[in-house]
C-alpha cells in the first residue's frame, strides 16, 4: 500500500517530481532499505547519504530525496532535488502530521520516557489503531521520520521526544502538535549542557507544550521537586489543563499501593474515575508510578481505564531497560541477570537498585545482590558528586559493586571494602571478571550510560549460558 506518491512528497518539500512513483516507507538508513522505500540522503559529520543513493536505487528504492545528484544516478527520474535533505525530511514529517486526524500523545522526561511510550502503545492499542515511535527515534531526525511513516488511518500516535540541549523539544513539539503530553521526570541527565542545572532541564522538558493543540492536557510528576516550575511553564505555554501523577496525596492519579508478585507485579491507582487495579509483567515500583501517568493520558483522551489496565498486563521491561533473564553458567550456576544497560542517570540508578532489592526479596533472599555499573555520561562538573552519591544506597541495600570506567572508580572507592568488587577501565575488561565471580543464586544488575557499553557484559553472560535456550523472564 502506498504511503506517499512522488507528487505528494515533492509538494511537501517544495520541489518537483520528475516521474510518478509510490513509496511504502521513508528510510534514512541504506543498510535497512527495502524495495519501495523513499531513501532520504542525509549528510552527517561522518557520512554522506548521497554516497549510497545509487546503491539504494539499484536495491529497489522507489525514489530518493537528494540535495545534489550523486555519481551513478544523474538525471534519474526517481530523484527529488531539495536544498537540504534534513529540512526536507522535517517538512515531510510535518506533512505527515498535517494530513492525519490522529490524537497525538507526546512523551518526554529525564528518565522512563521510552518505557512510558511502550506502555502507552499497549494501553491504547486495545482500543484504537495506535502508532508509536520505534526504538528511540526521538530527536530532530527520528521524530520527522516517525511522522513521515505514520499510517493515514492512525487514531492514536504515541511520540517520544528526547533532547540534549534546550530548544530541541520545542522543534519536536511543533512538528508533533500533541493533544496530550507527559513529562515523566526532571533529573540530572545531560546536565553538563545546562548552565542553570536542573531548572534548565525542567524548562527544556516543558517545551513539549510549545506545539500543543488548543485545549490540550499536560501530565506532570507530582513527586518531583520541580513540579512548581513545570506548572509555571505550562501556564506560560497556555496549556488548557494540567494533571499530575505520583504517590503524593494531592496527585490526580495516585499510586496507592505497589506489590511484587511471584510473577510480575500489581499497582493500585486512584483516579478521578475511581480505583484502578493493574497487573504488570514488569517488576519495579517505578513501573507502578509510570502506570499512574499512563492512565492519566488515556483518561485525558476519553479512553476506558479498565480496558487499559487489562491491556497493561502485556507490558514487560523493554530490552536493555530492566529485562530479567535467567541464565545457567558453566558448572551449573544459575543466576538472574537484570539487563538495564541501555542508559543511566543517578535517578534511574537508584530505581534500579530498588528493583534489584524487590526481586531479591521476592526470590526468598537467596544469593547475592550484585551490580555491574558503568560510567554515567554528560554530567559535567556534577559527575563526581552524582557518582559517589550512590554509595549510601548501595550500602543500605548491601549491594556489591563491580565497576567499569574512570567515573565509576570514584563510587568504587567511596564504598566500604566489603562492598567493593572488581573495577576495570571498561566493560570489556570487566566481562571476564563477572563471569568468574558469579555464584549460584546471584542476582546481577547491569547498568550504565549508553557510551559505557555495559551491554557487552550482558552479552558475555548470555553467551556463556549452557542451557539449550536462554530463558527470558519478565518477572522474578
């Protein structure tokens, strides 16, 4: 089925089509290109997509957006020429949004936004034709690409918006034009790029309201210290309605109780429509808090909360964001690995420690609690204090630390000797230590910023699994 005609693409980007053709998908990566795709030749610091245009057309691309005609395909009738391909992609994304009647849900926050997006996709999916951002396509390239690929019959679109600097979400919000939006949290993530620290991060996250539709709703974290500033910003953006979620007594959608179960967990949320009981395939109190925010967004768009609660039973931790996997290592050692290696901040570290404790308790307090942690990045002058500041929580929960990276060395040295495991320069060096140190019944948390590549440790442990098939668990 055609998603875009060449004429519609040309009209959206202010150019002209040389011939008629139909595209079934918009793609910026020649490595994943399939027949029928529109290939957008972006230019970056390390690559130029124009180098792959001829190859893409030979592989069956329907056409290509280019800012010049590359060798091997000059005068090709499938080319649409523009002055700048990134601008053209953003224009195409805007056109995709403008032609859609979908209700748009915007998601941002210092932590938890991808998981929240995935949970929203499940919760809305049982009641509407739902489309959601894929993976972490949440920046100035990913957002317009997502909008350009949105099916025209979409009823609800769930769009994640990320940023490293102020002003970035402003652009994304104006492209997405959300009807409702959520800020999951304001925490010290990317803080090195903000001269006024967390206040600057709060302001940057508030930009999600910049393109909000008239009459829109913004959902805010009731337990966050920057709630007053978020409310002030919402008023400046003239947001019609603000609702809150969390554990605070005044929260509009309040987590009343959370329990870890033998399989999964259960959250009880008080809403203006009454109490909603939700079973989740994930374990961790932060998932219960997220559920309260998810219900707020569904309620804001008039969807059935009980049906949403039933759908959320399908939610489990996304890969790299806490997925629990049981592994049998050489010698018959059975261990549980909590793969939270995708990214990290001080706030998400503490949430991961709490989840490790919950799972250890639910497993009958057997085995050791271990954490293999990599550096948290983009913290600037706050890095030392944010790393060493994790020591009291590790000590309180009696979690032994195995660390990788120069910043995590600070935390390693801040702990008492009984909680200091191995330390190495990087994840590669730590992998061998972890495999030799794991004992029967251990629960191992693996976490770090993406640049720390702690996923290498997860891969090393899973590769060493001696069972016929790795057992992937969504619970304890």
